[in-house]
């Protein structure tokens, strides 16, 4: 009786194991597909951030910087020499032919260039004797220098600093590998605008050289140190890696919390509470990743 009674259970056990294995095998492709969709959504969201939302962030940063430097110019307190705090506004660039008016900040890291053009800290300020170098993005975060490669020899533009208004005339537009222009004469001032260009993804460096045509050349105060490679053309600043790791960990914790609350208080309630926090964390993560993009892109 015992053997006869247990036979059905023995016969059905392999069927249950087989069904469980088939369910797991069917689940793996689904998980892979979901992971790929999530990855694609993340890439698409990041592209929207650096092109559309990043432009709004850029415009806001420019408004704040313009208000600050306008007050400093009025009070004659705008920075003039080395040791300027990175990210502080130092000049206003006005190119009427391109309808371009931008506040130039100190520094050329990827994070600083998110907010507009940046002055390379190892060069003189515009208007001072020597060569001043200003970087600007060509694709993301408002792409303030996207049209700079279209400047023609002879085009004039102005730069305003704490030392006055300086008019420049374009003398050369060159790409990487082109012959370097002759060094400026002693006591003269040259401004070089640097950006990137490319059909899909900017990968070529463009240099627009302009010599001072209007205004009195100011002396070079000296005292500038060399900048690291991360602040040169197409430099990549990896200092945001650890903050990125921390923000990703915070996102995982919040995601786990949303899942836990969903089982306790309901789906929509947990989403209503967690969605704003998740969006804020994703924004911060995108900021860190964007700061590690090549600074001219």
C-alpha cells in the first residue's frame, strides 16, 4: 500500500522540477531584455540631458554669472591676475556676427565648461600682453562655440574685462595639424578661441586666432602655473568618479526603498513618494557623468 500510494508523487516530482527549470530559462531572456531596455533608456535620457536640459542649465548659469560680473565691473572689483578661483567670471565675450554674448569663467575643466566658455588658467587674461586662450563646447550644454569655426579672417569682436573693453580682429582659423601662426610681437595681445567640430560627434579641434585691434594692451602680471592635461583641449577630468559612485549607491538604496514601500503601502503611493527623489538622484548622476566628458564636446 505504501509503495502504491507514493508512486504518483514520485511520478509528478520530475514534472515539477522540469516546470521550474523551464520557468527560470524563460525568465533569463526577459531579464536580459529588460536590462537592455533600461540601459537604452538611460542613454537616451542622458542625451536629452546634455543637449536639451543641459542647455537650460547652461542658460541659467550664464544669467547668474552675468549678474555677478556686471556688478564687479561696475565696482571695479573684477579679477585681473593669477590665483582666480576656478569658476569665477572673468570677462564678457561679444561676437556680433554670431549673435554670441557669453560670460567667460576661470578654468577649463569639463564641469566649468558646462556653464559656458572658460579661460585657460595658464594664459593671460584677454587684453593683457601675450596669448589668452578661451575654450568653449561645440555640442553639449548650449554649445556656445558651435558657430565659432564659421568666423572669417577680418571679423571683429569685443571682450570686456576689469581692465576695459578690447576689440579683436580674427587673423586665422586653423585645425589641429595646421601650421602654427607666428608668435605675437612683444607687448601685443592675442586671443585664441578653441572649440571642437565634427559631423556627428565633435572630434577635431578648431583654433580661431585674433589679435588686439582696439584698446590699450595691459601688462602681464605673471605668476601662472601649468595646468594639468584634464584642462587642455579635449581634456577629461576624472575627479567626479567617487562622487558618481556615491550617487549611484544612493540611487540603489532609494530604489530598494521604493520596492519595499510598494509591498507595504501600495504601488502608486510608493511611486509618488520615491519618483521625485529618484529623479533628483538621476540628475546628479548625469551631472557627474557629463563632467567627465571631453571638455570641448
